[in-house]
């Protein structure tokens, strides 16, 4: 008799994708032989994301709705966004009722401190629910809001079937006191990670000269690469401020930003105000190839990787760049120092300091020995400590425990 495979459902109702979804894909690849996996996300998602999921062999189901993540500026916009979020939660709950949630695992992308009623409704249906938190809750919030968020998380942490993973130690440590202590003690860290065999294959087959030629990047330029959404928390304007400083004195330096979404007209207008011309190139990630390996091969055009983020968990793009042997610069925020050890595995600067960011770029450009040292030590550290197979097995082990309880 063939044992029926358990159902594993990954659910995210957003169009924007990035490291959080790559994290999901890592778990899917490790679990696919043992679990019946369905991935649920909006039909309007990018063809690139749909293709990445399809390549895992998981089933795909589409949502006809999605959560709007645009920043709300006015009070009316904030109220409209809140009403939209509630409507999305209602629609999501209705959609999920089609599954036998008691006999399934649901790993979902919703912020629990906001969507606590949604998770309570799932608990009433005795669902086994997992949420991964990549960042601690935002700092510098009003005391009343912190009290409300803590009350909600404490409530959720006492519900049967509700679980939180964190993708780094920083987030786990900062959640202490926000959830019940017994719940916190059992909370697993399932790191954002890289795939060592994939990295090894990229290193063995990379041809940066060919890729540079394809994207009209001068083979003699010193390339500074950033990868991720082009948004404020990624330090986009700090990155461009530093670029403007560097190119004034170093004509042979070029800055490249790889992103899953093109800038808006207003964003492009502000980019143009830096007057970087061909010294800055924006590349849409879906144009670099059809697989995740194609995206990683694009990384290899870089002489250094630079990330100016204000808010980050442990960004997958940074880990992948380090694993590929690209000397890296990043900011001393949240979980980034878990991977970037200053002058050992990379360079750390303070967030928002474009002058220090520019100085770090110039320092690496002028010091080939330091670049080689950081490239070697950074790669070794990431490959030895952030293996997605290990992290994914830890997540899968937690899923299985739900059925042994």
C-alpha cells in the first residue's frame, strides 16, 4: 500500500517577490519528493516567478486578487489600504477553505501582528500554520501600537497549530517578550540560505565577459552591483548618492541595479537627476534568463556587491553574492552582521552614510588584495554556515511534528 503524501501549501498574495519567495523555493525543492505541494499566488504575478515555481515541480493555483503594497501617504489612503487588507484576508480565508487544513501544512506570507484575526480564524479550523518573519517589528513606534502588537502576538502564540520561523538570529532574539516564553523557546531559525551545489556550478561555468557584452557593459569597467527591489528600505538613493561621488573621480566605475520591477516614471525622473548617464544601468531580472541560475550568472559581472539597506533580515542576494566570491559591502543593520564580519567576510558601513559607502567602494577598488581576501573568506563563511538544504530540513522537521503531536 502506497502511503498518502501529506499536503503542503505555500501561500503568498503579493505581486512583488524577492528573497522571501526564494526562501520558499528552497524549502519546496527539499520537500517535493515527500510532500504533495501546492503554491498559491496571484495570477497577475510576473512570468519569471511563475516559471521559477513551475520548475520545482510543485502544483500552482492562482488567486484572482492580490495585496497592494504601495506606500500610503494620506489618511484616506491608509484607511483605504486597511480596508483592502481586510478584504484580502477574507478572500484568502474563503480560498483556503477548499483544503483539508487539519491534514495539511499551510506556510503563509501574512504579517501576524496585523492579520491576527485571519490567523485566529485558521486556528478555529484547526489548521497547522507557519509564518516566517525575516525582520523584527519596526523600531520607533508609538507605545500604544507596540502594546497592541505585543498583545496580538502573545495571543497568537498561545493558539494551537500556530508557528513562527525566523530566517535569522536577530529576528528571533528581538521577538523575545513579544510572544509567550514557551513559544519563543521552541521557535526555530530556518535561515535564509544559498544552494552550495548551485553556487559551485555557477562558479565553474560563469562567463562574465559574455554577459557584459550582452548587456552592453564595458569589459574594462569596474562594476558595482546591487540586487533587489528598487525601494527606499534598500537604500536606493544612498546607493546613487555614493555612485555620484565615486564616478566624479573614477571614470572607470559603473553601477548596476538588478531588480524584478522597473522604476516608475517618477523614480526614473529622480534617477536621471543624478546625471550618471551610462555609469548607471538598471536591469530587469526577467531579461537575464529563464532560471535562477541565469540570475546568479548575471551576478558574476560584478567586481563588488554593494547593498545600502536601512531595513533587512538576512538578504538572499547578499548571501548569494558572497557565496559566489564577490567581495561585498553592506550596512550594519538587523541580521546582516550575522554574515558580514567587517574586514573578515566583507565591509560594513552605517546605514544612510553615502560618503562612507562611497569610501568603501573606492577602498575595495584600489585594494585588489583586500578584494581577494574578502571574496575567499566571505564565500567560505556563507557556504559553511548558510546551506539551504540544512535550513529547509529544519523547516520540514517542524512541519512533520504537527502530525506527531
